[in-house]
C-alpha cells in the first residue's frame, strides 16, 4: 500500500505535468481536445491520490480542502459529460497553485521514508 507521502508526491508530480503547459495553453482548454484530456487526466490523478490519503493525515492538515478535491474527482470520473470547463479553468488558475504550495510545505515537514 502506498504511503501518504507517496500520495503527496503523486499530487506534486501531477501538478508538474499540468504546468508543462503554459497559462496560454491552459486557456485554450475549451478549444483544444488534447489539452483538455491532458488537464482532466492529471486532475483526476490528483483527486484519486487525495481520496487515497488516510483520514488521519487529512485531519492533521485541514488547511487543504481535501473534500473539495475528492468532490471534483467524483465529477471528473462519474459525471464526465457534466464537466464545466470554466470551473476547470478556475481550478487550474486559482486552486492548483495554492494546492502546490500547501503540498510542498507538508512534504518539506515530513521525514523522508526509507
């Protein structure tokens, strides 16, 4: 079973994959199917990694909106045809940088696993 630290590293990696596209490309998410699929794929990975974090870990770090992230994952996975691209763009522009900062801070405080 993967540890909470490994799950955070999965989140960090998914954010880095999303950041491979610059902001201008992210804005084209409505017009470019490849960008849309790329972004949604990595947002699902983030949601799945958060969903798999232990309840104890999530409770210890209430500064991260874990429930909102899992909720977004549920929409992306189970209600695919109801995805609001404007909401996704908002997540990419506003929420992802904040999540990256918080995950990095948590990882910096955690001991390395052996």
